[in-house]
């Protein structure tokens, strides 16, 4: 078989813009491509234990510069079945010629689940292929479709058509985001603010969600560091603060928030103003 470098250089002149090739990244010969310019689309497959774990696609390779990058992360044990996609208009792969597919960019990035239920956007990112680790360093914004909150949670049979469909989606914002595909953990850091419209607001320094498909929509959220939680129930609004909280999402609508190191809790009744009571200490734990 021709080496990858031979295929790229002899079969795809720089003037050609329509060819499409599969690059096998587990080929030891597929290394010397640092001088190649590839246009018209390319695809590369990463295999582990005879399973295709990752598929990389793009529009152009020019040295280490990649345009229109798409990284498909497959489900464990499922041949070529996508679980997540990482997409960016441009990035740099400085060690591409060595068979190292780590990438970084100052451009925009999108991480999304294959079904579109989770969409994470940001600016400035770094991807480690060997660790299956994505870090987004700025302006992180997440949209989570409401039907993924709590496996089996029932929707209204006839939702109000006058309300935009995305008006009740969960939103999360932060300054930094880390995603580990090995365990499907998503961690938001630095000035995290999450809102479930009409139900809940969380501000904290760190928030963690499990995005694994097996849970069929996340069931548990961990929040800590300068934690403030607001329950937005019109009949019994509550604000609490503490060191660490676990938000367990019920099958129907009965959710539980357990706050460890809870230092403050305030019930604010409708149509009646109450002054905050900083001295209202609840000890080590509060359950809402």
C-alpha cells in the first residue's frame, strides 16, 4: 500500500479541488505530510483495538493549518456510531506529520451531541487526541434541550404554541470548559451561571454534568465554589448558598437539591419583602 504521504502528493495535486481520500492514521508510514497542501476535502480515521474511535474531516490541509475541521467521537464499542462532534472553522495541528492529531485554535468551536440535545460553543480551544480531552478557554455558552433533563421526564401533551420552543431550554455560561470523552464528564469553570427558566438558577465557580448517553439525559449536576442557588417557584421561592450542591433531577418533576456546608437559606414569600438574614446558619447540610 502506498504511504499516506505518497497518496496525498501524487494523487492530489494542489490544483485539484474535488478528490476525497481516507487517511489511515494507524499506518506508521502516514507521517511525512508537513509539506503537503490538500484541498477538496479529506477524512482520517483513528482506530483502537480494531474499532474506529475517532473520525477527523476537513476541507483543506496546508502544512499544519486545517480548515473546516470536524472531529467525530464515536460511542465506545459501537463501530463508527457517532456520539459527539467537535467543529471549528480553522485550527493548527503542529505535529500532524508525526501522526499526532492534537489541535488548537483561537477560533470559534462547537461541541455537540449527535442528536443535537447538547450544544456547547466557545472561543479558543485545545484538543488532545491521546487523552480525548477538549478544553475551551473563553466565552463558553451551552444550550441543553429541555427533554434531556431527567430521563423519562414527561412533557406537556400540548405545549403552549405561543411560547418559542427554545424559550425553556437550559442555558449554562462560563469562562472555561473541559470535556473528557473517556468518561463523558463536562466541567464548567470560572464564573459559571446556569439557568433552567422558571425553575432554577445556579451561580458557582465549578459545575459538572455527565453527558454519557447511557443516562439518557443528565440526571445529576454537581456545583461548588462560591455557590448560590435560587429556586424560582412562584409560591415558595428559595435562595441558598453553600460549599457544594448536588442537584438530582427526578423522573417526573420532583427534583432534590442537597447542599453540603450550607451557610445561608432564605424563603421569600410572594408579595412580601423579607430582609436577608446572614446569620441563618443551617449547619452542614440542607435538602431543598
